[in-house]
C-alpha cells in the first residue's frame, strides 16, 4: 500500500446574489499514488454566518476549510480511507469481470 497524495478543490459555489452568501459548495478530492489516481465529488450546504465574508474576497483554501469543518474530521477521514482503498484495489485487484471463453 503506497500512501496517496490528496488534493481538495472547489468545483463550484452556489450563492445568493443579493449579498454573496455561499450556501452550497461542490468539492472534489483527488488521490494519486504515482501509478494510479482516483477521485470523489460531493456537495455540502452551509448555514448563514454572523459575519459574512464578501464573495469577492473568498479564497479556495478558505472554502475548502469550511467544507472540511462542515464534514467533520470523521467524514474527512472516511473519504480519504475510501480513496486509499480504491487505490489499493487497483494495485492488487480482488475482483475481475469477463468470461472464460471467447
């Protein structure tokens, strides 16, 4: 089992046009181990904060932090472990498809 490098990214944001409040983030998590790569996609909603950061001032790193906080440490770990399991399966397959004849 080779340890994977993971990358979180924001695919899209949904916001209210009146004040820029971001109510949903769509995110991706990619894992690569040098040989194989796998990915996951998800969406998560946010509650309106007391202090709204102007939409134009948001950074991807900041929104990724919001996503990870909203998911919680256990869910983040679950996502990363699932991606690692997929990479492990690619290295040492335990399932196959096909038929034994032409």
